[in-house]
C-alpha cells in the first residue's frame, strides 16, 4: 500500500466524521492509517521538513474540507462535521477532490487567495499538499544550483579547486581560521596530498585531503584510493578525505569502508550539497519562513 495523496483522504475523513461527534485529530490520523492499511514504515515516513508525511496529508485534507464548509474546528486539535458536510455524504459521492469542492463559494475564494494562476484539474501537482509542492520546488532549485556549482568548478583550475575543498572543510568546523589551521599544498612533491587541515588549534590531529577535479561522468576506482592511503601511511596520518567532482566505483567505496584508518569519500553530488549547506561559493537570494500555529500558546490560560 502506498501513502494516499491528500485528495484521496478527503472522503474517508468526512465519512469518519459523519457520526456528528467531535473527533481528536490525532485519533483521526490513526483511524485513517488503519483504514488505508498503512505499514509502520509508511506511517513514520517524513517529508523533508521532518513532519510525518501521512499526518501532513490528513492535515491538508482537513483544511480543504473546512475551507469548503464541510467540517468545523469546535476546539483546538479537534474536528466535527457540519450540516453541509452531512448533506454531501447523503449524496453518496464516489470521491471528493479539489474539483468537487469548487462547487462551494467559500472554497473558491480560498483557492483564489492561495494560487497565482489557474491550475489544470487532475494534474499531478494537485496530488501534492501545498507544503509538499513547495518543498519539491525548493529541491528542484537546489538541484539546479548543485549542477551549476559543479559545472563552474570544472571550469576552474586545479589550484582553485584545492583551495575550495579546504575552504569547505574549515567552514564545516574542521580547524579554526585559515591562517592557523588550513593550508593547500597542491604542488609537485606533495606526495599525493592536496590539502592539510589541523583539526584543533594545537595541531594535535591532522586531516589530509586529496582533491580530484574530474569530469562528472568519471569514476574513481580503488587503485587511486590505495595510493591515497599509502600517502596517509607515509605521513603517519589516521584521517583522510578524498573529494572529487566525479564519483566512486562500488569497489572504491568497499575498499575505503574496510580500512583501519578513517578515509571519507565525497563525490560530486555530495560536494555540491555541502557547498550549498555551508555557504561556499553561493549567496542567499531569497529567504522564506513557513510558520505554523503554536497550539501551546493558544492552550495557555490568559
């Protein structure tokens, strides 16, 4: 069983409320999960914001039914069917979705205030809650930025790339300032080491870095990882980071995972996302804040 989209939840939710009783929202979520035969894994599945996916979809189904006047919120975190909702159930509809709810003027007004252009009915976008649609759009923008970052890095020279990976590691908290704790080597005779990070101010622990600016479709195999490990051994080092704009073969990953010393492999996809997360080579253009109702505040005695 896959998790139903929020429109598929509308009619079962209204039917559940059809007894006219006041229902606790969390109990409604549990009953609907049981009705749809969801597994524990599906129930605990999260959207990127960290909220449970199914509960989020039930919440939006509840919101849309309320905006159409089919249910009401008699008190915090509770819902109850309205007279209009009972009339809808008496019609025995086969489904309730956005198109069905457009018969109610209040819902049409609600939709006008929540979209900038007419949406195609039955489109795949309407299977998503507004929160899921926003997160999908955010992820698409982030993916496009990651692609642009990698292409820009590939257009730079190797010296810049070696500096970039050291900048990233320092931004991630490995060491303090560049002057005190990080230095790019990247010259002939570096013995397979492109950068050095002093993990603490006193230099008691050192991380060695190898940086390979290869084409994105390339694969780095275990021989290069073995060479890097040999260079680490020659430095009596215990920690190393191998960063590339390309990817690693399964054999290379398996080899790195079985070493006595710690070697972390970072491929192009992960590199680009780390650069975005830690603000290296990117700027913030727009900030959006999504706010939710503070139920604890409204539960206080005033």
